[in-house]
C-alpha cells in the first residue's frame, strides 16, 4: 500500500496571540494531537498588534486549512470569526485570555487546554449566530460574538489597568467599574427592528449575543448564541442611589416598573447618541462613536468543540 501523501493529510491552522503568557506548551500539545489523529503538521500564524487575527485567518483559508483554531483571548476569537463567518470552515477555540467569554458561554472548561485542542480537532460541530456591527463615525464594519456596548461598559474596558488584569484577571474590570461610576449620561435614541424604543438619557447600552460576561455575571438572562435574536439592556441610573436601582433591576431582570434597567430583543439594533462615547466589542475598546447599526446573522459560524 502506498504511503499517504503529506499533502493529502488534514491540517489545522492555529492563530495564536504570542503576547498571551501561558505555562503550557501549546505548540507541543497541538503537534501531538494532530499526529495522534493522523493530521499533518499544524500551520502556525501569529497575531500582531497591527493585525490581531483577520489577516491570519484569511491566510489560513488561503492555505485550505480544515479547521482554524483561535488560541488566545476573546479579541483573537472575534477577529478570526469575522473571516470564517459565512464559510464552511469550522472555528476551534483554545482559550488563553482573561475572559474567554465565548468559550465560557459555550460551556467549555477554559482551564483544560488539552481538552480544547482535542475538541477542535475531533469534536462535534454546532452553528452559532454572529453580529455584524456597522459604524458611521468612522465608517467601519466589524463582527462580534459575545457583546458590544457604548457608554459606561465600554469606558470600563478602556480604563482597565492591564498590569492589574495580568495579576488578578477579571477583577481588574471591577476596579475600573468602581472608578468610573461617576459620569454624565448621554441622550440616546435606540431603534429595534425599525421601532423606536428609547429616547432619553442613559449611561450605557449593551447588546448581547450571549448571556454571561466577566466573573460569570449574567447580563442578558434570555440570550442564546443560536436563537437568531439580539438582547439589549439599557442602563439609566437616576439620582444618588441610581446605581442601586440598576443592580436591583438587573437582579429582577427588568421586570419592575423602574426604568433604571430596561431589556429588549430584536434582530436589528440601531443606536444613535448625541455625542461620541466609548465603544467596545467583545471586551476590546474600539475607540469612540455616536452611531452603530447591529444586525444578527443566524447560524453564520461553525464551532468545533468537545461535547459537553
């Protein structure tokens, strides 16, 4: 029997963030599992500050990778998914970041790197929704998988101490949140599926594709990664005790009459602010903006992972 040609072997492309410090030999484990499954040598593509994953994902598709594995945090995952969305090529996840929010929302054990590698190569596949976010200030189109926000939540991402985050993880976001509690609201106009639902001053508008964020906090209690819907929460604290009303409203999931917290769902969300505010996608601060249109794209991305 002739030997199998190396060019006919399946290959994984691994897009890795070299800035993420890890105590695990990811390259060695990946090579071992690829060999165990009869795959060829993995293709290694490192992200850079200038290109955090989009260019590398395009190169992976160009090289006809059978699976593209994002080894890093949510920022790396988001950039790779932006390219893979709408293609048949599956995305594998090796969580190496601080939040690893998509992995957590999918039920992955983010401490089991070897299990994540095995799942990316030989696991089961599922479809999830992605969200297209189009800004007009400046003109920019991006995708996200977990959540986006304008206002207070994005300011937290912008003001998080990176050194502290390396030491204490997601608790660094709590520090930034407390420091930024004082602040001015901004007049917002929010249109969902063509219908105006909010026109008043708010501190934050968050749009989610998944339910859980840092620390396991469930911001969007009804969110699901494959329900074809966006979940929206609007925070509008009023007065000195306003943030207590926000906390109470979130615990009560917005079921009371207090408008400090309001929840909505829809397939499109358009947010227009009276002036520019901080803007974030999947925990990455993306500058400032005053207008964005977000649209759900159902089942646009294939994830390959271990069954759970």
